[in-house]
C-alpha cells in the first residue's frame, strides 16, 4: 500500500492525468451506473450470483459483514492518512456524484467489494477455480474503478482498498470463528455449484 505524494511531479501525473481522461471519455456514458453504485452495490452482487436473502441468507450475511467491516476499517485509514480528494487538486473536475466530506485514501468502495470477493469466494465450493470467480473478479474491479470514473477517487485509493481487503481477510477475518462459521453455513447454499462449468454457447 503506497500513499501518493502529490508533491512528486511524476506521482501527480500518474494519479491526476487519468482523472481528466475519465471525465471526458468514460463518465458521460456511465452516469446512470455511477449514481446507482454511489452508496451500496450489493444489488450488483445479487444480480450476478442470482441470489436473494430467502434462498441464500448466509451469503447475504457475508455481504453485510464485508460492507460493514470494510466501512469501519476504511474510515480509520482515511482519518489516519488524510489524503485530499481529486477535486481538491483539480477544481475543474466536475464529479458525477457529490464529493464525500471524508478523505480519499483508501477507497472504501474498493475495500468493501474486494472484501465481498474474498468472503463469497471462500463460500464457493470450488473457490477461485469455480466458473463464477472470473466474473466476480470483474465485477469487483468495475465497482472499484467506477469511483475513479466518477471523479471521487485516485487509482492509488483503489489499489489501497484492494490491499487492505486482502490483509483483513488473511490476517483477521479468515481466522475469526464468527466469520468462518457463516462462511461454512453459506457453503451449503452453493452446493449445487460443485463442478459446474460455464457453457460455451458461441456467438
């Protein structure tokens, strides 16, 4: 995890340059999606995995665990590092959503959704070898990067959220019985997915 030093011209160019490109090239066609994901992206996970609280209650608990813990841990690091938001460095960067009042680094959307990826993958019978994993990973990356497209996060924020999620899972959540018990309960909700492979229907 690297905190960006914007006094370094190279770092500033790497972090700030894409923000303007995103504003011009990507944001106009993504506004509806960016607004829908502004507060909570759980519906995207439910849609991708075709799940609901009635059929997969423990999997939905894992969603809540990821979003709640990710929010609290992310806010701690935001307060600790106190990194300015993109609009504070580029005042002409018209964001597609209001710029949050709290600091930028790390991105909580990135942290939370990478944590969702970790927890739900652990609940899948085939884990990362499962046919759903590549799509779960793509959704995670899209949800995280869309905050950059919206103009409220730098790439460094996104990367930090990913790294903190990996640290949280490896060093803490994967070792907590309260979490692993829910993961084990959620595994039975995906038992029909064991050995399932993606169908190649061609184009």
